[in-house]
């Protein structure tokens, strides 16, 4: 016999599992003054589920903001299809291109985009007034949104009388008050200080879990991406280089570009001596480097680069057993609060590795740099 609340639980699970955004093979090109055609978004396809935060991560010029603006209706793609809640808002084949107002989604901008002549209350209430909410309902929804983000005591203040962190909370409350299923974030925390940024990340994650909206979040900050994203799409020249959960993206990057953009890395260039199912061996200035994680198209005799994270490497006073042990001079010690990091050099090339409490050489003395082959990725350069 089924529990009486089973249908409700199943309905809630279904509600939170549907796609709130579908992007299919979207292209957007720009033409420079010299006539060069630049693919800002080059055949991107993705999907965002209800309650999911998809982070678009990459350096300036990779296409993440153009993609976000195309979803919002602020850019007109050249081709492809975009659906919000299963409803097409852009389709080049069917000549559909709905205005931003018709797409029923909210957006939080980097610059906050608050009206200085309006109170906090009126800034939050603006989208509700545009949708014709009655006064009593509007007031209740604004107060509810203000309480959610901790603004209930300053609703009558004006933007120029509150802090940057509070202004960003106003922009967030304005996006949430409409109850839209999809919220777009365009580097919203880049203008606040580090402490406030940390607080707002926690608040945003909690609000999304509580309210269940889907989110597309643009940033170039890898730490922010790791903390907020259920999945992260790393963009490169308008294409998705890799899309995965934070842990997979960090520990199993598919290319040198992804590995070096997501987290700190040490790199050793060389020539591939051999490659098989167990990994590859490189001949480098350090000596032989053995790596167990080999990227595509790495072939014997070709050039390659070995990559490992600082936390995977160690410096030792005595030579350890096994492969991947190279002579290096200990230079600096960097204390970060949670761990110590050492800078070691070999022929003027610096590498950063963590300490695990084992004996290390004195500053300026020779020692051994080591890393397990299982933590070494080998990619084409």
C-alpha cells in the first residue's frame, strides 16, 4: 500500500526535475572593423534543470556574456533555438525572437542597475508593477523578498545610502520577487569586497535551494564557480570546452585549457617517449615524467605537457622511492592559514607544492620534488 503523501512527493520531485532552459546549437558572430568574422558563441547546446545553477566560466572574450545576453533576449543570435520552460523564445528556423519582457525571466547585473531616485522598496517592486500586481499583493511580495535577503529594515532607504553589498541584495530581491523559474546572473558579485562576496554566495545558494529556481551564472572567478555551480561549463572561443560538476571538472579536466583555468597548476613540457593503457612517459628538462591520466591525441614522439596540482606535489629532504622524483632547490615557504606551500626551482623554473609535515630541505638547499603518477595529467600542448 502506497503512502498517502507519495503522489505529492513524486509531484514535487517532477516539478524540480524539468528543464527550465534549453539552448540548442546557438551561434552568434560579430564582425570587427577590419572585416574579420568572430564567432562569439559557436554552436552551444545546454540544458538547465529546475533548482540547478549552471555556471558559465571563462576568461574575457570567451563568449559567456554573449551567450547569457542571447538567453535574456538582449542579443539576437544568428541561428539556433532557445526555450524557457519548454516555450520557444528564440528559433531561427521559425523566425521567433521574443522580447526580454516576454521571456519571463529575471536578471541580476554586475552594476546592480538600481534606480537612484527610487527607494529600496520601489526598486524591488518595479517588475511587479510592470506586471499589474495589486497594491496589497505587491506590498506583501516585496516584504517577503526583502526578508529573504535581509533588507526588511531598509526598504525605505535609497540606493546611494546603503552599502555595495546591500545594493546587490536589492538587485537579487528584485530578481526573485517575480517568482520566475529562471534567473540570469551577469558577474553579480564582482563589485563587492571579498567578505561580502562570501556571504552573498552562501545566501544565494540557500535561496536557490529554498525557492527552487534555475540559474545561469556568468563569472570568470573559478572559486565562485566551484562554490555556486551544480555544473560548470568552461567556455573557450565560443565553444564549451568541458561541462561537468565541480569535482569532476577539477580532478578530470579534458584539456590543458580547462586544467589551467580551473585551479592552480604546475606544467612541465616535453616529448612523449611512450604511451599505453597505463599512461605516458615524457622526456623533460626535469627528467622522466610519468603520468597516468592521458588526454586525447597524445602520441609517442609528439610534444606534450605534464600538469599536476600543487596539493599533489611534495618537496622532500631525502629522495623518495618510485617514479617522478626530481632534484630541485627549495626557495620560499608560503603560509595560507590552512596549509603551507613551498616554492621549489629547477633550472630557474618554479613549481609550487604543498607540505604534509615530512622533513623538507632548508631554504636554499637542494631536495627532491615528487608527485604520484596518478595525479599527473598529460595533454597535447
